[in-house]
C-alpha cells in the first residue's frame, strides 16, 4: 500500500491537475494561515436602549457585561448606540452625539468621552 501511495502521489502525473503529481499540486496551493491577506469582518450593530436610574446603559461585549456611564442627566431617556467592533457612539433619540467610548473588556465600568 505504501508503494502505491508513493507512486500515486509523487510519480504519476494527473490529467485533472495539468499533468503534475498530486503532491506538487498540493505544494503549489495557497495555504490558509493567519494574516493571509484576509481581514476579519467588522462587527456593526445599532442598539436602542434606555438609560437606567444610575445614568448607565449595559451591553455585552466579548461575552462580558459592561456598563457605560452616559450620565445622570440622561436618566430614563432613550439613547441610540452605534457599535463598530469595540468603538461605541452614544446618541440621543434626535441623533445628537452624547459621547464615545472604546470598550475595554478588562473593566466592567466604561467611562465615556463627552462631546459637548
């Protein structure tokens, strides 16, 4: 069996492979590797939420529950969160920017950068 496999894969050319051996054809194929010119698809989502009594909204990121401090003055108000990977923009219902945050999964409380 070993002799047959050696002949089949390394000696006998195949017509379907352009008259090359299977081992040569395999060696010429592009292999899947990390960073093989492909970029991971970005994660986009839009969330509609209500700011809680503490001035925060909660969301999950990388299987962790994170709390974003929107501010006490926005308690009970509806907000829109635009999420692109780990970047979050928090807007009012009339699309005025409240602030931005870069999510850090190592801490549950996420301070927001205000935009006034």
